[in-house]
C-alpha cells in the first residue's frame, strides 16, 4: 500500500512540474516568437489634477492616482501579462486547490517566473535595437512601466482570491500560506530599473 501511495504522490508531483514547465515554455515562446515591434495602446486617459485646495480639486477622481496612463506597449508584454493572469486564475481555481495540493503554489511560482523571463529575454535579445533605435527603447520602457504597474496590484488582487480559497479548503493546506505570501511587489523595482 505504501508503494502505491508513493506512486500516486510521484504522479502528482510530475503533473505539477509538467504544468509549470508548460507555462514557462509558453512564456518563452511568446517572448521569442512574437514580433516585438507590434504595439497597442493601453491604459486610461487621465486628466491632470486640479491645483490642490482649489474648488476644482473637488471634482478630481480620487482613483486616478492608481490608473495607468495611456501609452503604447508591445503585444508581447500584453501576452505575457495575460499568461500570468491566466496562470493565477488557474491557481486560484477551487478544483485545482482541492485536487492537487501542490498545484496552486507551483502555478503562482510559474506566473512570477514568466515575468522574470520577460526581464531576462527581451533586453538581451534586442540589446542592439534598444541601444540604437529610440522607438525600441521607448517600447521597452513603456513595457517595463506597464508590467511594474500591473505587478504592484496583481498580488493584492489574487491574494484575496487565494484567501477565499484557503478558507474553503483545509486550513493546514499550502493555500493558507499562499494567501499570506502572494505578492508581486518585489518585481516592481527590477522592472523599473530596466
């Protein structure tokens, strides 16, 4: 009986690692095979705030400080963020958390690794273009600001989902720990440094 349980545990670990590798390979393929020249506009058109203390400042949207200003970012950055969100959605899925205990933490880790892949591959692959073509440098700058902005809110968004999931699953599970440590804020400074 113990050898059968070892086999089942081994199969679960293999499945978890295979899922993680597939996500990372998908991210790598996006980064290496998608044309980095293609951009689209993202963000919000945010009005400049009125002079503090003036009557016009009462009409300012208090949420505007948290909005991403409209700019052009690469489709690569948008696809990477979409992959990251999809992975986190899968990690916060109730069925995934209750079926395989190690899957949500592994998917969370994979989503962080996909963002790290962007930082490692894009500046290295396009080093000559970034150094010599101003548009390339501007797109990389916008991508990094965009991903840093999204990373600053991503942890809070999914931390709540993981907390709800942890309360519906066994308290001793790794979901409780994941709900406590889920953050992407530590990825913001490296993106801003690029």
